[in-house]
């Protein structure tokens, strides 16, 4: 049996701009689920994106505080909810979403997705004209 340890440095930058440390995915034999750690530094927020095919995620906050934004397809605006350690949110397929770090420490959350992350082509910018907020990480 193998185990894997969190990388000290990011292994990728997500299409929305968050720092990613992939933990378990296809390359490690996962066929139905993947898990990665995402990180935003204080004052950062991700870009508003949506998953375009079958990918669905649950995010579980480990550290820090922020606001999670969700835009349902066809809705005139988005919903926002404060998040902190112990909170979980669902990121459904084709819903616009973004996260902002409103705290003074890093915001770190687990991204558990099914099927395993298919690649950067899965996350697309939210369509022009429907994007109300969100910016690149580090903005």
C-alpha cells in the first residue's frame, strides 16, 4: 500500500488561479475520485469559472476564512456564503463559482472531485455578461 505526502510547493495552478497541491488522482491509480489541496493567500480571490462536462466537487475548508460564491445556471446573480474551518460546499457541474480569502492567513481547502480531475480544459471562464465578480488570484 502506498501513501502520499503533501508537497511543500504547489504542483499546479488551477484554471481559476488557486495554488494546488495534488494529493491523489489518476496518476496515482484513482479511477472514480481525486483529492487536492487548494490555497489562496490573504487578499486573493480566484477567477469565476464553471465545470463544463461531468466534474463535480466538494470543498472542505481546513484553515482560514473566506467567502464562497456560487452562480446557478440561468440565475440573475450569485449566492455567497462565509466559510471557515470545518465548512463544506458543493460545486455542481455547470455552476459558476469562485472563492475569496477575506482573512489574514492562508485559506486552505480540500477539493474532492469526481471523476478524477480531467484537466484544465474542464474549467472554463464564466460566460461574458454573466460574470458579476471574481478576479485572478493575486489581484
